[in-house]
C-alpha cells in the first residue's frame, strides 16, 4: 500500500498526548483513560524520550506486583523507540509494527515530532483503500458487462 503516513496524519486529530518521565504511572494511566488512548509519548523539554503503553503497565507493574502510584513513568517506559517519517508508507509501518510487535509509532520530521500513528490508524487506511478498489472494480465490471 503506497499511502503515506502524512495523509493519515491529515485525516486524524493533530493532538499528541504525552507525559513527563517523572510523573507516576498512575497519572499516565489516568491521562490514557481520559483521552481514550492506549499509549502516551514521554517528553522532556519538548524532546521525545520514550513511550508508555497499557502493555508496559500490565507487564511491568501488575505482573511484578508494583504500585502504579509509587512508580514513575521513566522506570517502566520504553526508551528505545522506532520512529517513522511522514513520507513513509502504510506498508513500511505495518512491517515495522509487525516485526517489532509494537502498536504505536511516533512520526518525526527531521528532529520534530509531528504525530503518532497506531496500528488502528494503519488498519483503517488499508480497509479504506480496499473499499475504494472494490468500488472501482464494481464500476469497471458494471460498465463492461450488461446486466
């Protein structure tokens, strides 16, 4: 699929939800619940330093018997992240997400954060493109074959 991430970003909210590394995991979960998202970027001084997800919470707090009110985001966040650029395609991003088993990708343009895409964004883009292809095929077949 050749659709670019730039097009996906144009069609979704420009909001980028983030939290500071010093915040508690409990505060991060509260923001995720309020914003209805599954992950937050971790930012310090307008610089991307990590990502925290519901998966991090489940694996690094719940399963280890830790307290979300006593643990900071920086203690459980994923610091080494994969990022993409607006010019990358849906196919390229799906390969990254599938290969690395991740659900969110920050979108960087040079050194600036310009958005975040989720696996859901990519699936919706694929479904939309497939629906358009099906419509075009129906029109083609309908125009060439009398009913």
